[in-house]
C-alpha cells in the first residue's frame, strides 16, 4: 500500500502528458475520417444506389455524391443502364477483337430433347436490364440465379415443342421470340424487376456422335432444295414465254379478223353506195366505171396502139427500137407490097 501511494503521488513527466494528448487527438481525427468516408458515397452514372437501414429499404440514391448515416445505413449498387447477359452452353473467357470461349463443363446447360425425341446442343444468350432495382433486390432471393433457372426452363420447354429440324433451321427466330416472351412473362409473375431485351441463339448443333449423319441429311435436303429451285427457274423461263407467244398469236389472229371484217364491211358499203348511184343513172354509172377502170389499167400496159376496125397503117405507129416488141421487118414489107 505504501508503494502504491508513493507511485500515485509521483509526478508524470510533461513529455508523457503531451504524448497521451497527441494520441487522443490522432484517434479522434482517425474516427472523424472514418465517419466522413462512411457517410459519403458516389453513385456512377449507369447505376443507382439502394440505401438500407438495418436491412430495410429507405431510399434510392441517384448518380452523384450522396450521404448516408455511418455504421447504420448500407448501400447496394444496381446497374440499371447497363445491358447484362447470361450465357448458356459456353462462357466467354476473354472479349476483344478475337474473343475466346470455353464450352467444356457447360454442356449440361445446352443439351436438350426436342419434340421428335432427338437431341440438340443449343447455345444461347439472355440479354436483359434491371428495370426496377427495388424488386430486383427485395422481391426474390438471388435474382441472377433465378433468372438463369427461368431461362433454362423456358428454353427447354420451347425446344421440346418443336422438331430438331425446326430448331436447327427455319424455326430459330421463332424459338428465340417465344423464349423471350415466356421468360419475360415468368419474370413479371415473380416481380423480379428484370426486363428481357433479347434472346440470341448462338450455335445449334446435333450432338457430336450423330453430327456426321445429320450433316449428310442436311446436304441431301439442300441438294433437294437446289433441284427444286432449278426446276422452278426453268418453269418460270419456259411457261411465261409460251404464254407470251400464245397471247401474241391470239392477238395477231384477232387483229387479222378485225382487219378482214372491217375491209369486208367497207367493200360492202362501197358496193352499196355504187349500186345506189347506179340505180339513179345506170348508163352514166356504167360509163364512169368503164372509164375509171381503163384509167387504172391502161398505164400498166406500156405501149398502146389504137386503130380502126381494119387495122390499116399500124406499122408506122410501132416503135421498133423498144425492147419487148418483136416485129419481123421482112414480113411487114411483104405485106405492104401485097397491099
């Protein structure tokens, strides 16, 4: 007791007092810094902050500098402007100009049974955005895994309603559209706060053991389609040409018929008009027709000689130099001497 009393009565050196005071200030300053750093937070432009107090939602913090109560409130960041995706059947190991992918270990996600009891290896991507941050965080537990389970279940249902040929060829777009609608419908029922933007079907192949046989079937089908297209092309060349020729022949015949009918009608009308004039003055009409006929015929005869009934003095009128006039001069002289 005497030693304790003696120790308590000792004077503390000024250096120790100053050191203790400095330590208190350092601790106080560090505490202020910690409180300041835990009170302010920054939300990036492509996300929002969900502020909770003891796990209960209080408010939504928007991009910029925000304040929260230290040690009481917590912030969870949710990207609402960024497009997110889930890959099924493969994973992207590195992205860039030449992206690399890994398929090993993920075949169970993409191997599916089709409606005709065939297997198909379907790789696809679900692209989505967070539409409602509150629902995304608080309405369902583990929303990312829930979305993966919904997507896989919906895709297996859609593929199971179709044949393997539809899934591999003509039905790809329909499968993607139906899967997107079904996934969005289930997400809305769960109030997940997720909006599905697109379902992208990547490689769709038969399983490796049957791939050679399937490729042979596809080649045969493609060859069949090629032959059908060639036949249709030849048909489209020959049939329209034959139809065109037939139509041309019909139009020519119709034109010829119209021409003949019109000409016949014109000649009949002309004859009727002549007959009407003939009835009025038969002799005048006869002479006029006779003269018009001679006027039309005589210019085509070449040289013309008009004589009396006896035919005397014909020789001086003949042009002996003209080609085509065969006159025997000796016979003419003998005939003149006889006269």
